[in-house]
């Protein structure tokens, strides 16, 4: 018997083996999501690669849409789509008419194509619309914002170290007043001016350094830096002195303008010491105390030493020495104690000295400095990198003593015109800056009774005479520079001897016509051979011949091995025809390692060397003095010279100043 007949299958129903119908809206949503993911990721990658600007907006959109469609298709029709489709079925769109009336008429294939097209369009719109909003917003913002600034005109100024900070602050304020639509028309830099002697050469020679230190006698021209457009001199006399010999085709033209600050020299000392002086001298006169009376109280009664920056290197120091020389016989113009190259370094040295352990030394010092620098010190506004912070309080602050015999400083604005480098735009900018500084002075220091002071600005002739007289006044130097020329002094890539040669021109300004400097070298040709000591220059060099001495250093070829410094002392002592010469040994410290007894050999040799008065060691690099024999007796000091030519120059200048101080004390019977 047969079972009941099966129902017909032509009623449109599907057999169980066929795929279940797919929800077209789920497909669309999947495609949208995957297109969004792929396109957004592509656009972000393109933007991060910084190429969208190069491709342009149209190409960027097409790339993003195309890659997004491709990734969307891959994800929609693959296994990933089947997996994610199950989790997207709960989502529904409410486009009822489209779903119920339009899509059923398309059939299965048509529905799939419509779903893909609609998904692609919606996915691409999700990418393009945010991108377009961002682009349009950027264009609108650019239209509302200020236009791109053109390159500003660079103006370069120089001034003395103690004025750099306040000048930078002033020109920054000036630049803010000149903004146009948020753009600065001028970029103004402020650098440190060289010494007066270096300025005379540089202004007359296209701003070149006076570097005769040639390597194998080849030209080696270096500038002091970018050529200045203007110079804030310390005094009109200094500006005139710098322009005395500007007669060559490479010479600048100095146009001395109005003053942009007003100040005068004062004598500063710790507050307690200043009050002691005032109490002993009585009520301060309106004009201040006569310099001779002040000096007797300070140096004779209180046993203090009066210090000022080195006149060879600092115009403030040169003006001070011109004031002191005017009272020769009453005032001793040779400073003692601290020897510094600028007002800033003098104040920094003083501050470093004013500690609980060395306060007695600071209390015994008086400083001849500009009044605004004294104020800066008390406010903790230092212009020296070694002293960066801390406002002194109480008795650590400096008190001032005024005198009608100390000069006024007028700080003129000096325009520097270089051959072939003038322009109307530059001239206009400098004139605007000059006029603004006149109306807004760098400092207008008020000193009690200043209007009644009698001492005017020192003229250039007075300053020139003071330079000459000071060179005759200071103790002369009779010394022999002995170079360690072992192989370690020529280690590549930059040998210490080359750096020494580059540093020596920076010493010229502190060498006088009365100095005698000789030059020798020492080493051991082989590790176990005897020490050789030989002369590199047979005659002594003073200031006029110092260039030749520099050239001799430049021609030295280093090699061989370290030799003991005691051997160098013996060699020079045997060769010297007379006594009274100091030795300046320049080394990297290696010779100390060759001493038989590092603690005793150098001292014993010096005691036996009758013709050698003193030993000074300049250790190039940073650890030479650590390897040194103990300092004492004739062995005066070991100074670390550093590894850069600027550091070596500074160390050499300090060494020369110390030699002069020792010689002065010896003349006075203190040694």
C-alpha cells in the first residue's frame, strides 16, 4: 500500500537544500561598514604619509573610495561576511517603500546588484563627507586667518657683555610694536662685541679676525661672526677710537648716533663695607666723595683692593683706568685680587667668591663698574653663564659709592655700513630701531646727584692714552712657553695643538710691547730615549712679534712620546743665560705620568732650577690638572684649558693675568 501523495513543489517554495533567503538590508549595512573601515583606513594612511597635498583632493578621494570598495567587496562576499552577518541581523533600516515596492521587482540578481551599488555609495559618502567637511573647514580657516608671513629682515646688533641681556629684552619689545597682521618685519639678533683692539681691526678688515695662525702658512680667514649692522658702544669715545683707522676698501663706515642709555661708573662693595665707608667719611655730598678721599679710605684704611675689568678687553675697564690715571700718585691704578675680562665676569667671580668659606675675600674687594650692572647684580640678573641664579639678600647685596671723578657712559647707537651691503630697507629698519631705543632707553640709571656730576664722557684721545699708559704700568712678563709636542697632543680629528694655535690670537690684546715671550718644545722621540728640549723661536716676542710666535706654533709637527715636565724644566734652566724667567708648560697632562715621583719630582726640580722663577701649567682638555703634581712653591698653578679654542683663549688670558699679579706682588715684596 502506498502512502499519501506528496504535495506539488511548483508553489514557489524552496527545497531544504537551497540557501535561505538573505536579508538585503543586512547586506547593505555590512557593505557600508566594511567600505567605511577600508576607506577610512586608506585615507588616514594617505594623510599620514603627507602625500594628499601632492596628489590633490580629487585623486585622494578616488583612491580612498576605490580601495574602500575593493575591501568592502572582499569582506562582504567572503567568509568574514557570513560570520559578521549573523551579528548584524538585528539591525534594520526603515526604508519601507524601497524595500517593499522597488527591490522585489528587481529579482534576486538585481537585488544583489542594487545592494552592492547602494552600499558602495553610502560607504563612499561616509568617507567623502567628513573628509570634505575637514577640507572646507581648513579652507575657511585659512581664509579667516592671517596670510603667511614673508621672511623678516635680519638686523644684527653687538654690545658689551654686560649689556646683552637688557638689549635683547628691548629689541624684543621693539619687534612686538612693529607687528603687521601678526608678522614681524624684523628679526633682530644681539651678540657680544669684541674688545676695542679687536674691533679696530675687524671694522677695518671686513669683520675678519686678526688671525695669523696659519696652517702651513695657508690663509685662514675667520670672521668674528655675522657682520653687525649696528653697535651699542659703551661710550662715544670708544666708538670714535674704534673708527680712527678705517681707511681701507674693506673698512666699515661707523655713523655714531644718539645715546640709547645713560649711566656712570660707581664703586661697589658688599653692603656692610659700603656703610662702613660712608660712616667714616661722613654724610655723602650731593656730587659724591672725591675719588682720592674714597681711595685712601678703601685701600689704606680698610685694606681693600679695588678691581675693574681688564682695560685691554673691556671698555668699562678702560674708562675706569682713565679715571684712575687722572689721580696718579694718589690712586694706584693697578688692580689686584680678581682679574676678569668683562663687567659680567667680574661680578660673577665676585659672587662665586662670596660664600661662607671665602666671605672674607669678598669683603676685601671693591669693584669699579657701571651702576646698572650693580643694580642687575642685586636683582639677580646675571649676564654670565657661570652665575645663573639667585638674588642676593641683606649684606650680600652690593652697596654703591659715587664720585664726581668717575666718568659718564652714554651708550651711542652706532650704525655700521659695510661696503656694498647697504640698502634702503636696512637703513629704514635701523633708523626705526634707533629712534625707538632713544625713546625707550635700555636703562636710565638714576644715581643720586647725577645731574651735578662734573666728569663727562671720556674722549677717544683720553682712552687711547689710557691704553698706552696702562700697558706701561702693569708688570711685564718674561716667560718661556714650553709645548708638549708628544703624539697625544696631535690626536685626530682635531689636535690640541691646532686648537692652541687657533686660541692664541685671542691672547694678543693682553700682551704688551714690554713683554718677552719665548717658545720651546719637548718630547721623547722614542719611549725609552732621552728627553729633547729645543727652541721654536730663538728671540723673544713682544706684542708686535706675537704673530710670528703664533705661526711657529702652527708649524709644529707633534709626535713621539710623553716626557717628564721635570726634564723640560732642567733643559730650559740649563739653556737660560740669566735668571728671572717663568715657564708656561702647555700639555694634555701626559708628562705628569712620566715623573719618577709625581708628588716630589717637579717641586724638587724647581728648587734646583735657579734661573726659573715660577712654573705655570696650562692643561688642555679636562683632566690634565687632575694628573698634576701638587701645586706649591715655585709651581704656582695648573689651569684647565678645556678642549675648545675659545676656552683655551680664556684660560691663557687668565694665566697671563695671574703671572702679572705674582710679578706685582714680587715687586712689592709680597713674594
